[in-house]
């Protein structure tokens, strides 16, 4: 499996536009490094590298999604996250959003948003809940320490269903299939 670039966090700028958090070093290199977007456009870079670059220079979600090299699954994921920040979803048709969620690579794009946190309680605006993982769109999976089990173990709860497993990828797939895809489609 090829490692994927992570998705940049989204922020709301002073004008209220939802955009990718820019990387000041990358923006400086673009502005002062002798290469502009037109020069970069003719160079041979992968689609994935171009997507990541657009995120790193702070494209708005709307502008990013209109770029010819942005994969539909990346666009759908960005809009799903932006929706949580209050942006209207331009994709009004549920069938079209479902097609984005089902697109090849959508699961891997979402999976690449995983970040480890020491306290999932902080992510939930609550007390200390222990370590876990946070994904785009606010999905959380916690790690548990069981004295009679080898570490780590992962714990996933979706409504009234609960899973405990040492296979993180397996639980991520369950979370994707049982919850995330529906959130993207809504």
C-alpha cells in the first residue's frame, strides 16, 4: 500500500471562507522562489502531489474542488469537513454525494486524516477519556488498555453496536461503511 499525503486541516478565514490551512513556508517559496502557478503547471508532478500543494497554499474548499487534478473523493471529503465548519454543501443531490463516497480512493483519503490524540475527551469537549484517534468529520476511535490482552486494542462504538479489536484497519473499515459514508451522503 502506498502512503498517501495527509489532508490539511480546514480553517475559516476572516471573510468566513472555509479553506485549507496554509503552510507559511510553502506560500513563501511560491511567492519568492522563482516559480509561479503557471510554471508549476507544466512540470510533471503527480495528481496527488498537486492536490497536496493546493492544500498547502491555502486554497478555499470551493476553489480546490474545481481544480482538474482533484480527485472526486478528496473533494467530497473536504466538503464533508467544511460542512462541519458551517459551509453550505454545493452538492445538493444525495445520489451524487453517495457516488463521491463510493469512489475509488475515498476510504483511503478519509483514513489518511487519522491523527492520534492523548485525550479524546478534549476532542469531545469533555474530561480526560484516554488516548485515541480522531478523523475528519469528527469521528473518534479510542484505544483501551486491558490487562489480559496485548496492547494496543481499539474500541469503536456506533450507536448501539460496539467493537473491540487489535486490527485498526478493520475497525476503520467498519466505521467507514457503517457511519462515515452516510455522513458524506447526508
